[in-house]
C-alpha cells in the first residue's frame, strides 16, 4: 500500500496493456496521454518509443506477479498491487522493507522485459548484443555466436524510464533510486551463458556461446534474500552542495557506511500488518487462508495474529481412473475427498 500517484504509473501501464496494442492505430500521443501519472521524461519516451511501453507494462506486471508469489505465505502479500484502490493513488506511502522489495522487483521486471523484447526482435531500436556478434574467441577457447541478450540496453532503458519518477531528491526518492538499481543489478548479476557444440559426430571442436537471461524466479528469489537482510538507512547531510542528502546505514553512524549497491534499504519500520489500516499500508489478515500445521509465517498462529481461525469443511470432486476404449471413448470414475480450509478470524 505504498504506491501513490507518485509511483502508481506501473499499475496504469498494466491497466492499459490492452489499449497499447493499438498504438499504431491510435497514435503515440493519444496512448501516452491516456496513462496518468507519467513524469514528463517518461511521457517523452512514450511518445518517442511507443513500442517499448508494452514491454514496460509486461515487466511491471511480471514484477508484481513475482512479488505476490514470494510473499504468498506472509501477512503482507502484495495483493493490494494492481487493485483499484491502489491504482488510483488513495494509499499512504511508507518507506518500509516491503516497499523496498516492490520497487526492486518492479525495476528488475522492466529491465528484464525490455531485454527480452530486444532479443525477440519486438523493438526497433535494439536486438542482439552487437558487441558479441563479431565471432571473436574468448580466453576459454569458445567464440561468441547466436543472439546474445543485450542486457546493457535493457538496464539502461529501465534506468532512464523507471528512475525518471524520482525528482524530489528527498530521502524517499533516494531510497527508491537505490532499490531500483539493486533490482536491475540482480538481473545483471544473474545473466547466464549457453553454448552449442559444432563438429563431426558431435565432437565439440568448435563451441559458440551467447548470453541469456535467467529465469525471473531466480531474480525474485535473490531479491527475497536481500529483503530478509534489508538495511535500515537514515538521511544525512552530504558533504557536497550538489548532494544535500545522502543515505547511510542506521547502525553505522560512526563510520558513515553507505549501503552496498545490491542491498535493499528502507527508512521506516514495518507495521505488523495484522489489522486493516490503510494509513500504514496494511490490509490486515482477516479472511486470509492459513496452514494449521505450519509453524512458519503461513501458519495460523502467526498469520492470524493470535485471533484464531475458522475451519471450513468441503468435498472436492474430480474425474479419476480414466480409461481409453477402442474406439473411441473415454470412461472415468468420480473421485472425491473431504478436506478442510482454515481462514483467519
């Protein structure tokens, strides 16, 4: 619930994905003007490169989907992202570690989607990584070939578009910029290499390789580890006039230690998310499904915050033991089981 009109443009992009498919028919100006909340620089990019907006929207949606998967068993579970209430900005903005993850994974999603669209030939301004199209040999004896993902282009484009929102130069903007960069770095550091052997009878006398994107789940998993170790930062005055505010780790005031680029940082401690409180960015856990036998965050004790839970019994029915008879029918039996579901009071 930390998204306001300042940053909810990602959600508008998702809402308008269907309309963006008709960019050519409607014209870039009309489409870009239909996306509320875009900063002037973002609107300029949209009008100049309307084909990228579809990829940006897909990346934002991928980031939100990953956020929901990673937090599916926690009190805060990203379900507010994409909701009508969050989309129209009627929410309070907090600099919590959950906000840090949201910004990082969404920025990573945009960089990932742009890079993928380049490799697939969906964008006119980019394609395969040109620096790896010369067929030169690496020190390990193989040569570059195929279509290497141009992740540098994807990272830079995502930086220009995503970071264009943060123009206030206050502590929250610095936090967002840091976490945006950490998300993009997570994509960069997880780029892989695939190779193909060429030679007689399968002999690997010549091997060509190309860079590939990781599975986005790997990026989400890494950022989740960073979320669990996220650092509390504090704003302080910078030594230079051009940088009046910098962020330093809260526990390192004496050493003025700056957070690492891969760290996720936050400014405000998280609420417990037990009760509904939109001012604190909490939807509460009433009605949430929980696991009665788990002692983890998805367990009924923790999820329900000690309020107890309701038990719902129902029968699940499905077709089973299906057999094919020549010719040409399939007969199945009907199987059922009685099961229980637990929801927080």
